[in-house]
C-alpha cells in the first residue's frame, strides 16, 4: 500500500513540473499563422501520355510567399504497379524547380512525384503526375545498320510487305543516337544481330571500333567490351561477327529454348551459353584449338549444336560443340579437303539438307569455289562438294554474297549488279549466272539480306500462300549522300527477279540488315 502511495506521489510531482514549465514563457516562439504553402490544385493528378524518348516539361505553380531559396525540390519517378510510394523503388530524376526529363523508361504506367520542402522547418507539399509511356521503337521489323563514315546508327522499317498489320511503310531513324545521346557509336558499321526468348531479349551492334549490347526496353546500352559484354574484357577490340540460334532444349523442345550466341572478335570465337535467368550474360573466354592457334574468319555458322568456322591462319575448317571450349578439325569423309587450304572465306551459310556452304577464293590461282560441307560433329564432318564457280559472270568483281537456305540458289553482287545462279552439290556443278537486278545509275550496292526468318508476329511471314520463306531479297545502295533499300520479290526456284515491291531511303551508308520477328518461334535442329 505504501508503494502505491509513493508512485502516485511521484506522478503528481512530474505533472506539476510539466505544468510549471509550460507556464514559463521563454519567448522562443510566436503565434503568427504559417505562410500558405501548396501546389495549385488545378495542376495535381494530371495524366500524361508520352512516347519513349519524348521530353516531359512540367512547371508546377508553388504557392509560397516567403523565402524561396529555403525550398528544396525533388522529382522522382516510379512504376504505378507499386502498391504505395516507396523511396527505395523511386528514382530521383531532378532537384530543380521545374522538370525537363527525357523518358527512358520502358513502356508502361508510371508516377512522377514532385515534392517541395521548406528546409528550415521541414514543411513539405507534394503532387503527382500519372504517366503512360508508349513504345515507339518496337522489337520487330527490318533492322538497318548504317554509318556516316565516323559513327554508326540503326533504324527499324515497318512494311506491309512483311507485316499483315502495317497499313503503310514507316521508318524510325537513328534509334541508337536517340536512346544514347551521350555515348556515340564510333566506327564504320559492320554487323547487327539480336536474340529473343520468352524472358529476355537483346540487340547487338558491331562497328570497326566498338560493339554494344542494347536493351530492347529502350535500346540503351547495357554492355560494351569493357563493361558487361565479356567475362574478361578483350585486349584488342576488333568486332567481326555475331551469330545466334535458338536450340530446342531436349528432352522438352516444346517447353523452352537455350540461347546460343557467338561473337567473333579479333579472330577469336567467344561463346555464350545461358538459361533464362541470364538476361545480360557474359561472352566467355575464346574457344581454343588444342596444340595450335587459329584466326577465325568473320563468318561463322551453326548446324544443330555444332559451331562451324574457318581458320584463315592455317587454311582449315573447324568445328566444335556449343557446350565445349574446344574447336577441332574435320575428321569425317573427305576431311582432307577441308585442310591446308590457301583460300579466303567470302561467305559461310546454311543450305539444304542440314549442310553448310562456303564461298571461297583460292589465293594460288584466283579461282572461286562453292564448298559444301556436312558439319554436325567433328567425327563425321567433311567436304560434300567443292564446286569451281570461277566462270560465273563478273564473279571476281563481287564483294557481297548470299545463299538460299531452302533451295540450291546463290547470289552475289558487284558494285552495281545483283546476280543469281543455281548449283548442284551432287554433280558438283553450277549453272551460268543471270542478272537478277541492276541498281539505278550512280548507286552502289552495299549490302544484301535474303529474308529467311522463320516467322513474324506482325501478320504471318510464314503464310505460305502469301509470303513464303525466302521470297524476298533486301538490297541496299549508296549514292554518295544517301542510303536506300530496295525490296525485291524473287523466284523461289531460280532466285530470279520477279518484282520490285518496296523501297525506302534516308539512311546513312548501309552495311547490314536483318529481320527481327520479335518473338520466339520453333526452330528445328539444323535448320
């Protein structure tokens, strides 16, 4: 009982002291009303619709009659999918009173929050703007890589020739420089490529001085030779070729795909093999040939899960598993014809019957050959046919080549003329070449692309009654100031010209083209 009385007594003392302290006015405060501090209501909760890379300009009206130099401004952006505002998930994009911000976010819904804080008192007022970001680039269409002699860029063409949903042709130019204004892509254009599966996608651009991996969210750089592209950055940056294929993941080929990608840099082949978890994986250390060195030509190809290359240093064909770090010489039928060659590789592509064909120039006698090989593994790899094609019209003047994957048809181009020819690997013979198409006066042919992708999500490129595979050839030209693209319809049987179906202009000097379907399609092994 005494303890309870003591407790009550002490509480009473503390209360009395508190009341006394409140009664004692030290004069360290005043009773004036706080200044009005708010953002005009008419500007709150606006919804903005913008495209990627558009600039958002916001100038909210802050109502405050006191010292504006005491105000701290903060602009932040976060996904509207977040249940509630979270400082950890929000990115601060400006500390200025007004906002000028380029939208680099991927398509989706976002919230831009504006906060003004009185630093001396901590008073804070906020408002939000709701943002709907639309993608302007897309991930499907004809990708076009070009340069101005010093820097490179790319464009995407949407055309009703390949798309059942595009009502008219359109071009989005200079996508790289729009997405990466502070990082120019130096050097002359060489090669572009892309990879897509169900969970990740990426685009590659190769020039004479640089190579970059781009995110398809906004085509910003997410990897280069020194950061994020190679497990060990290469000493010499000399990008030469990029190649990718989707392979069924046995025993469940219908369920998922294993991405297989290869990069040729300075004569060495770097492989990349990953599962779905790796959105931006590294290219590994170069593949090796046990007991010797090699210098890979800038053309590689794949049959099944076997990577195939030509060693220009030792004049031999090489083959290796995508899952191995080693490359081997051919050891199958007629394998001796694949070694000790003094030839320059001009093209190397898949052809019929799960074989590959190389177009080569013999450096001893200036003869030209179409060399067909079977190359699914080292033990069975060998030469199927070695066809002398030296008599083809103006072949010695050609610098561009293409082989049809579905028919025994080849193409080559001089500076002004595209030729087509038929060949036969069984009889080791080739028919005389025919003129397929001639470029307009004062235009130089700079690249070829034979449409041979397996499908399109933009309207059914594989609709055999409408747009059969391999029906179109894209030819680019340069007139000294402007690059152009001509889309030719071809005969599937002969490769001969049928019709000029579309054309586009306004590019730099085009060096490579590739059609991206923008989604995963079934690819059978060896096709």
